[in-house]
C-alpha cells in the first residue's frame, strides 16, 4: 500500500518534467522584439519562465532537461487562421468528414467538440512548425442553399489526447458567409443550365433579407433573456448569438469581392459587432475603409494564378504586401487540410513580392494571435506565455529549412507523420 501511495504522489512530478526544460546557446527570435544570439530559454510547467544570455537551472529543479541549441533558431509556433484540422479526413468519404451541416443558420455549432485528435492530417501540419489553428465550421448545404452562418470558430493546439486538452478557446468568433451574386451553372457538365444574373441577384437579395431578419430575431431574444420575460424558452441558435451581440467575440465574414466587403462592413456597423474579414481577394476601393476602421483580414493562398485573365501575373503575390502597405493587419489561413502545411510559404511568397519580412513572419505568428484575442497566451516568445515553440535550422519562411523540434505547451511533439513513415518505408524497399 505504501508503494502505491508513493507512486501516486510522484505522478505530478513526472508530468511536470515533460513540459519543463532549458534550451541554451540558440538564436531566440521572439517576433515581438529583436532576435537574441546565443541565448537560453527556460520553460517551466509549459510556460516561458525566462529568456537571456545565461540562465542557470533553478535550484528546486535539479535534473531539469537541458537541450543544446547551438546552430539552431527558436521561433514561436505558427498559427493557421482557418483550417479543418481534425474535422475532415477524406473529403470524398462522408463518414470521415464533419464540416457540412444542414440549415442556413447554425450559430450553435461548435467544431471543437467534433475534432478527431488522431487525424492523420494533424502530424503533417504541425511537422512544418504549425502549433495551433482556428477551426472553421463547415458551410453545409440544405436544399441546394449554402449556409450563411456556419457556426462558431474554435482555437485549438495541434496536440492532445482529447479535444478538451487541445482547446485554447472554445468560442473565438462566429463565422458567416456573406450572400453573393453568382451566375453559376445549375447541374454538372457542359449541358448545365446557367443561372442568369437577375435570378442570381434575387436569390442573393433573399438571403441578405433572411440574414437581416435572423439578426433582428436574435436581438429580440437577447432582450427577452435580459428582461427575464415569462415563458421565454431557451433557443440554442439565438443563445449562441448572445456573445456576438454583446461584443464578446467578433464576426468573421467570408467576403471576397468589393460589393460583399462593403455590405459586410455595413452589417457589422448596423449590428454593432466587431468584424474580421476572411478570404478577401478583390477589395477595390474598400481597402481604405478596412484600414481606417482597423478591420483585420484573413487571407487565403498566395500560391495561385490570377483570378481574371487581364490581372497582372503577380497579383496574388503582391496583394498581401499592398494590404500591409495600406495599414491593414493580415494573417494567413489554409482554409483546407491538403495544403495547410504550406502556411509559412504563403507568407514567404508575399515577402518575395514586396511585403516586409517582419510582417511576413508576424502574419503567421503574432498577428493571428492578436486577431483571435489569444496573444496573451501564444504568438510570440515572451515570459509568461505558453511555450508553443519551433526549433529550426534556419528561417522558417525558407522552404529548405527543417523543423528540428516542436513544443506545444512546453511538451515535445513527435515530428513523425504519415509522410515520414511512407518515406522510410519506401526508402528501404529492396532494389
């Protein structure tokens, strides 16, 4: 019995040892300040305890793991500002994908609780230095009509046995796809009938009116709850809207074109909610308004062709730099699983075409942390923050750079993935 009690008493100590270490003689790149050559980094109980040229192991931490970092650089773990990590495994296999829901308004949906911690995509994503993501709720279809409010956005770490362990913030924002005018084909193949502009505009106007009415209903529900109206029943959809209407969380609006962006800004002002724009591609004259109102922008891939035939060949490459030059705070998102590991290279491409390097690095670290309201926990290397760190042999925006070590909340994360397993397997294949 005494042996068992001794073992149980030692468990907290054993657990604490896994998220505490001293990394020395490395180049520390905090992002929030200048880099420090030949410095040491002390992590205790999952948090950054000290940074400096010479740090001794605390007297009460004898046996603390010491990591030699000579020739290596330490950066904060990167943040993907829009991903499906753990929500979708094989998009064509419905049973493995939990990103589509029925209904036009689904503010009560929380993607966090649907995360599969054993997803094969997660190790692949984090192996390139990405330690956390903003989970986007799926935009499902109902009777051929896309959802407008897809659900809540959750912030998670990319390591943990359960979704509870992975959670950073259960409700970080509300996600809305603003209605668009799109004369898209109805059906498939060359014989598909195209929807005319007039019909597409009517459909869009109907959706916009439905959206306005939904917000009005949510406001009435909020008022009734505040006044404790007798007989008022709990409605999960409107209940989920209250944090948004009270200004506790922002509204993320997927809006690509100038018209949609202008109307999204109008919606945010009318409803008095904080706004984050996502997927912006052709903002036109709204750039000045976005910068003036300090609206953050989440960008998708830069590694793509121009949208229009007469666009400059480098339009997707220079666009992020143009936004930064105008005074807009940006961050990057993968918006999918298959290319999420390329997050640092989205920023790198923008840097190669005019965006300042410091802004490129911030766009995948500190900027998203500030945009999502979690900069007190992650996004830079500072005392008191969680030790979400990547240790590299060079600049993380360089494709040749290798991530040598990765830490999530101070715990070392295995960099093995399906990619590395297959590489080892077929490298050892007999001739």
